[in-house]
C-alpha cells in the first residue's frame, strides 16, 4: 500500500500487516 | 513500595499522557484516543470487553491470592477511571441517547474470528441487504521504508488503482455510451491539488521511531476488505 500525508503530495510505499491478538 | 502505588490502584495514571502513549506504542497495544479516531462507541465496546476479560481472570484466582480491591478502595479496578466512564455516567448516557442500541458493534480479536465473521457475512448477504454495507476496520502495523516517521492521520491508499476510479464513475451518461473518460488533470495550487488520486483505504494513527526495533514503527486502521 501507499501512504500520503494530508498536506503533501508525495506517496510513500508501506507494507501492511494486520495486528490481531 | 512507593507511596504512589496506592494511587495507581485507585486508578491514577503513573506517567503522563505522552509517555503512556509511547509505552503503548512500543508494546503494540491500542491507545485511546489517538488510535481510535471518530470511533468512541467502538472503543467503549472494546474497553468493556477488556474489563470483562480482566475481571474473569481475577475471579479465576483463589480468593486468598486475589488482590482485595475493597481494601484498596478501587472503584474500577479493571479499567482506568479517567477516560472510562463510570457506571453512573454510562446509565445516563444510555438513557439520554438511544443510538447505541441501533448500531451493532462487532469485536474481532483473532484471524479465526475474522474469517468466521466474513463467512457469516457472506452467507447473510443474500437475505439481509443492509449487512452488505457493513465496513469494518482492521488495525495494521505499517512498515515504511526510509527513516522519516509518518504523520498521524496520514492517508493509506491502495497501491493498485482500479480502472473505474481513474475514469469518472459518477458520469452515468458516459457509462451508458461506453465512452472512455479521460482523467482530468487538475491545475496545481488549488483545493483539488491535495485530493488523493488513489482510493483511500485507511488512516495512520500513530508513528514513532522505535528504539527497540531500530526503525520506524507505525500503526493504523484500514478497511478489512482491503486486507482480505
């Protein structure tokens, strides 16, 4: 997935991992 | 035993809000209110569930080994009194607003429960149409590349953009005539400049540099449909 700050236009790539107990 | 332990038993916080948030972030637990944006009812439901689990664990111990909360005069021994509402305020809340009975909240704590709930939802989808619009959130841990931490409330977007998102989906006349809609490029420097060009699936709630991991550790919430 990609993450973008609210005030910026730059996307950063992230890896998602669900946190479940 | 330090003298402030009795205050902690009575529900006082041992550290400040910022330090407690950092501790919760390092241990991977959820922290209120940053980790639950606009989800106060869901958080209350989850906290009640936690209290129930803690009280059951407490009652399973032999009576001579239990902490006697009557001696310590703890009003809510399994919750924290400052942000959890007391029983009196809960009664007031339930009598004043009846929204809590309308919205049904589901707590899913494991991957097994999540798959069971998805299967149950898929079975009920044919009979009950309103369940198909249920969207539930999954807490995720993010692994960003680079060294800069993410802003809180940053948008998590899906990497692959569906075709209908690029073309104007609201334009029904174009869909009827099967004309390809060219995506318009907005001029820079106006309001539309900051609109995300990809479908937003979640939000980042907290992000810190973790000294135990040696890298950026971030948490957030995404829609469960985006994960599965």
